[in-house]
C-alpha cells in the first residue's frame, strides 16, 4: 500500500517504530489522565486573546495520538524533515531547493510545484537571511518573498529549521488556542502566537514540535466543535 510503513527506508522505519514505542509507553504511564476530555481543570491562559482548550497535562498524550493516527506518508515526510533536512539546514545556515520543496510538500503537497519555481540562489539568500537575522519581523516576512511560501508556510520553515522554537501558524493550531476565525495573518498576531506557544510548551514540559502535534490533534478530534464555531 502506498505510504505504508513498509515503504519507508529502513532507517526511517526504525526511527518511527522506536518513537511509537516510546510514546505508547507514555500513554500507558498516564492512564490516570482522562485523555482528550476537557473538564475545565488545568487550563492554561496565555494572554488576553489566547487560552489553550485542553488541560496542559494532556499535551503529551495528544501528541502521541497524533503520531499513532497520522497518515503514514505524512509521517514519513515528517521524519525525513526532522532527521535529515532540519539538521543539515541548521548546520549550513540555509535551505537547498530540495530541502525547501520537501519541507513545503509536507505542509501542502499542492504547492510543491510552485515552490520549485524559485531560483536556487534566491532560495539560498532568502533562507540564509531568515535563519541569521536577529530581527523577528524579518525572520518570517523575508520567507514570503519565495513563490509558494505564505505566512503559514514560512512558519513551517522556521518551526523545523530555526535554532529558536517557533510554532506553525495554521487554522487548526490557532483554534486549539481559542483564536479561530480569520486566516489573514500579520506580524503582531504572529508574535503574540509565538510567545503564547513558547509559554505553553514550557508549562507542558514539551518541545515545540510536540506542542504543535497536540494542538493539531485536539482540533482534529473536535472537528464538529470547530465547524459549529465557524458557522456561528
């Protein structure tokens, strides 16, 4: 079957098998936690406009559920980014075209061909600027100069490859933080969202990648609530 575990290279298959074993053990060690059912206890307020919708103690379990229920092909792509591309980009200080296209493909396969249009040298210079500048606004906005790279896609590049922790700017994650609605992003929203996610990850004792998985999975599990909120 396309995208199955058997289609993975041996190193990636071993990586995910070990990761799943570790996360499953986490789930069993947290049996006392009422998974995915918000009781109102343990909620985390993250400022005037954001409040995480699930108890912070459930963050790890939700992240595990994301891994166990994700599409195999998406898991393969994510593992490749984490274990190969991200490390190389951080060491080098910029993206190659292959690294850029494949990272963007994980987020939105339909945009991969548009991202491929970008010139190799332009990719190198734009991403080098994003990963080296100390200016927060320039870090994300310069990436949107690349064809096919929106605010959301730019956040993915920073999320995986910047040495500082950045969240992924996406409707699912925003909904799980009580910020559903408009998808028109600007820098002030991005900065507030980044600070909120860093605080949430610190409170939960998890990495930014784990937090993103938890926020995404919670929104997916509560699809009906999201639709009701959007229709209101």
